[in-house]
C-alpha cells in the first residue's frame, strides 16, 4: 500500500469518526466546537496509527530485499494489507451512514401565546393571559431520489399529525408524494401572509392536509399538481390542522318539553376527492414574480348519519406576487356542498350550513358561497439590537353566503356575511421570533370565541417562541 493510499484512508477514517458524532450536528455552536475538537484528536490518532503501519510496511520491504527473509516479509505485508482493507471498508460504510445522517434534518418550534380580547370581562380585569401555544417536531430528509417529511404538533389539550408523507423524485421535474399531503388548491403554501390566517383557510380551502397521493410537475414558469385523496384526514376527528367535515353519528337531544337540549353531528365527511392546480409565473427566476393559478377540487360527501352520499366541489383563481421586499396575495373561491343530511330535527343543524372541524373544535360555514381574500406584506432587514428582521402584514377575507347563514344556533337564521382582518408585525432575532397581531372579526364563523352579533370584535395577540 502506498503512502498516498494511506493518506486517503486517513481521510476516510476521519469521515467515519464524524459518523459517530453526527447526531450532535443539531446541537448549538458550543457543542459543535467540542465535537470538532474531538474529531481533530481522533484524526491525529488515526494519522499516527497509519504512520506506524507505513513504517512496518517499509521495514518489511527492506527486510525482504536485504536479508533474504522473503517468507516472513510477504506475510507481514499481507497481514497489513488485510487490516488496512478492513479499516477502509469500515470507513466507507461509516461514510455512507454519515451522508444519510446529513441528509436528515430535525427541526422544532416552541411557542407561548398571550391574548387580550375586548369582549372578555376577565381580560379587562387581568390584562389577558399567557398560555402554552404549541410545540412542533419535524423531520425532513432525502436519500438519493427518496424524500420524506413528517411534522407532529402539540397544543394545549390536543395533538395531531400536521403532515406525513413519503416521496420519490421521478426526475428533475416530477415528484410523487404519498401520505398526509397538502391539497393543491389556491395560493400555496399557506394562502395568507400573517399569523392568524384567513376565512378560506379556516374553512378548509387553503393549506389543508389530506390523505392520498399527489403528483407535482415543474417546467420553467409552469407548475402542475394532480392529487387523489381517499380520506380527508387519518380518521374521523376534528383534531387536525386543516378544516374538513368531521363526520360523526351523535344525534341531537331534547328535554321533556321537546326543546332542543344539545345539537348532534351533521355527519358529513369527505371521501374519494380529486384536486388539480396549474400555475404560471411571470418573471420566473427573478426577484419580481407574479404567479397566476387556477385550481379545482371535489368528490364524494358521505354522511355517516344517513349512509348516503352527496358531493362537493370548489374552484379558485389566485395571484401570488413577490416584488423585492413586497408580497401580495389575491384569491377568489367558489364552492358548494350538496349533502345528504339527516332531518334537521335529528341533528339540530340547518341544511344551509356545513359543519367542519379543526384544532379540536367544530364550527359552521355556509353550505354554498364565495370567498375573497387579499394579503399584503413587507419584509425588511434591520439592525435593532438583536432584532435582524421586521415583517409587516395584513390579511383580509370575506365570505358571501348563498342564502341564509348564521354561524350560531345550528346555522338557523340569517346574519351579515363573515369578515376577518389580521394586521401585525413579526420581529425576528436569530432563532427567536415574536408575532404581534390585531385580529378583528365580524360574525367570524363562531371560531374566535367572540360574540356573533353583527358587530366587530377585536383580539390583541402575541405569539413568541424559538425555532430550532
């Protein structure tokens, strides 16, 4: 074995030692410095070991040429080569393990929240409250053409899988994902620019995760997505990230006088849904881009109360613009649920509404209508002490119901159309962040805990945490 070969082996062994310490790659800088120092020490030990092997080989070669002990020298050389070959195989194996480790990223978020609601008497007396917001764990990775991503979220009193999919890159332009994946609909990825979201998001039309298979294609400025979803979520529950009809078979109850005591489940759930989206980006590859997109989805709407199937469909036209530090979103959505509901007396819920659920809570949206939303944001780098970025945003959304709609009283009655506005700023300091929001709503789907009385109500919210 030549000296160059030994040096190559030293490098490989150094890499193998890195594999032994790779799990610490996600530590903070102080731990990384300690790891680097350990690697240096291990590398020095390996180099000294290889120098001894080189000396042994040189002595063996010299003995074979000068003393004529040809039987002993080849034996030592073969032993040395066999030992070195084993070490090299081990180094290559560890190097492969290290490469796979480096292709897997573990991330997380820990967040606390403070809110002050102008309709809450206790908040007026105490100045609001600080609560646990959320804890997120995520895993993303790639090995060759195989890609994967998982994210699990913990909230106060409930938890769920945000998304989890396995994917394969067919080529540079095409990717297939299977699992709990994002529905290709409307402006991607979120459909809003602030923290709280918009009414289309809360109604389940933007940033919704469903169980199925999705094909994604990119060709220059063009993007195309096709998807089939067997189920809306992994099970019938409202403990999910995106809003979907949650199903359920609980019937309404009445007291001895025949008055409604508790409302039941409307019972609808989405099954066997298809979705498609196509987008074209003007200014592709520049800092000033405008994507225009069209999307549609629909399928079976199965009712667990009646065991009958209706249908649903939705279509959206969106614009996603990025102009230097400015971002803008526009979207118009038309949708319709044609449900085969049980009698209204059996459920206590009007046929004019659709019961959906998310974040451990059920609420009502119009069964048919149009949704409009507009978002604007500006991001700038700053040097305000530890703060390195300030991000300003405003999200406004509106629902126009076809027919009578009320977000309360089981959907019976008629109230003004829901509206929601979120204006705020996000400050970032390294891994730390803080969102400051003023969230104002009017008849906002009864999602916000505020009175639903055709008046505007405001919640002042702060969410601060750390990404790692």
